[in-house]
């Protein structure tokens, strides 16, 4: 027969695993993040593969996650997010828009994802435009008792990113208080 003590330990282990592997909403303020200065939206636009990210309900079973940012004639940015559900192998596409906010030379964009009624500010924290982009998004949801959801992710122009470059980006993340242990790797294999 299972003892109460054993059940308590099991419950504690499950909570610990959940905290490690999931980004939980909190009542804390959004972390202070300085977007990249001298940001060039034209160089940054194009196709990006999601390499690692904080786990969210949207990424739970996702693989082959790919983002495309295109500049519209009016200067706004069209967003297309594609992914494949790893369980059903069904692909899905989300569309949205973005525009640079604040100073035109920093990497802060106001985004709107249409299919999910999602609005927020995307901060491009660090990018070299040709290889990687480290991004964050924080949203305070007033409808849910002011819970704050913070997301951070690493994108690359190719499906994989060298480990030494990931280590560099982890250090940048830590400078802003992001927990690198909460990142999950995104499967970019068998993405035909």
C-alpha cells in the first residue's frame, strides 16, 4: 500500500518538474529589457527557425516552427508563423502584423497575432541579422488578475544553431534575468 509520505514526495516531484519545464505566469512585473539599438527591420525581416523557447501552451506539441517577417509597402510587418503538430502531423499557420514602436532605431515591435487575438510587445534583444535573433515578449493580462506571461526565444536562419553561439545568447538572457533552464529545444527534424 502506498503511504501518505510517498504520495507527498511524488506530488512534490511533479510540481518541481512542472516548474522546471514550463514557463509559469506570475504576478511579477515584466523584466526590464533593452531592445537592440540601431535595429534594422529590413535586415531582420525574412525567415527564421525557432531553435529554443520558453514552453507555452502554443508550443506544447509543436515541431518545425518557422516564422517569416515581411515588410509591407506602408512600413508595417506581416507575420506568418508555421508549425507542425508532432502528434497529428497537421501543419498550421498563424498570421499577424507588427510595427516598430518607440525610437525607430531600436528593436521593439508591437505585434498582433490574428488567429489567437494576441497583442504584445516583441523585443529583439540581440541579433546579427544573418545567423541568430534573441527575442522576448512580456504581456500583463489584466483579465487574469494581472498575471504576467514572459516568453523568450532563440531563432536562427538555419534549423540549428552552434552550441557556442547558444552559450553566448544564454549569457545575454541571464543579464536580463531570464532563466535558461526553462528553455525547451524545438524539434526541427523531418520538416519536409
